[in-house]
C-alpha cells in the first residue's frame, strides 16, 4: 500500500463521510463539513448519485453487458457495482480503480465475496495506460464494457484534459459499450459554486464543477441514452427518494458507443 498523509483530505474519504461512513479522518470530516456549510445540496446529491450508480448498472446489465470498469470507485458501501451487476448476472466481471490506499484495503476484503471475476487497481484516473493494461487481466476488451465515471471528473481540471481521459477509456472498448457518468453541476444551483471553492481550498487541488454543455462536450461520438444529460435524480428514477429528491446540483447520464 502506498504511503499517504491523513492530514490531507481525499475525495473518497470525504464522500464516505457524506454517506455516513466511518472510513475517514479529521481532515476529511472538516473538508466535508465546510463544503456542506457552503452548499446544503451536497448530501442529497451524493446519495442521489449512489442511487444512480445502481440504476445505471442495472440498465447496462439489461442491455447485455457483463463487464464493468469502475474508475474512481471510492470507499465501498452498499450496492457496489459488482453487487448490482452480479445480482443480475453472477458471471459479471468488474474492475475497480482508485488512488486512495484506504479504498485498496477495503477492496481486498470486499472482493473475496464476489461470484464473478473482480479485481482492484490502485491508480490515478489520469493514468489510463496503467488502468487499461491491468484491467485487461480481468476484462475482455473485445467484448462490450460498461465504463463507470461516477463523481470523479470534477477532480480532473481542464489542464489535465478530462475529455482525453474519457476518450482513452472509450477508445479501448468496442462498439456496444456504455459510459455511465455523473458530475457536479455549476449551472443547476448558483450556491453549488461555493462548494467548488470550499473543496478546492480544503483539498489543495483544483476542483472543477461543470455546466451541462461542458459535461456533454466530454462525450464526442457517443449516443446519449434518453433522457440525456439531466439532474442525476431524474435519470430513470425508480423510487420516491428520486421522485421527491431535493435539488442535487449533479448531472447524470448514460451513453452508448456506436
């Protein structure tokens, strides 16, 4: 496990705190609370985001996908990608990617209880060469793959080319593959920009919320599944939690590679 400094907040542990988890440190909790104070929509957003993950995996599974690459997975909680996918098709293959050593320690324990082949890669989302090379140990890239980028691209500033990251992952998978993506929005609620500023200051790295058009621009050549790029709770809602959701300031989408 790589060394890490618990005095520096990490988005996976901040997210864990927002979801009510215990795998976080004082610096993570402070950053999370500051962002919550700046933008009260944070907690409804991350919970709606988690429900979207389950709906999107079930949608892709119903379309016949049996392989998933989950980049920026975060600390495991309920209804993880492999659990949702393997509930539909036990043979489903899942590879997780994250750069937080705490996630790695949990993944090692979690992955012992899977039915289909499941693996974990410790890597930064920007290192697509490493991700794809190591994922090929478990996934067959000649067959469709569901690529999951759930609340991760806001950690990739424009200077690091988030569109290039998406393109590299989607270029590696064949026609019939899908992308599920969520992204904090700067154009749903004006107050959301305060959380962007708060997280940037707390984490010591640029956090970038994006507009609907900026998120859509990350998907050249992909076919959006209806209803397109929408508030995350409005993408194929299933429960009263989605139908009656508070504003989330989070975009959600699923797109298919033709």
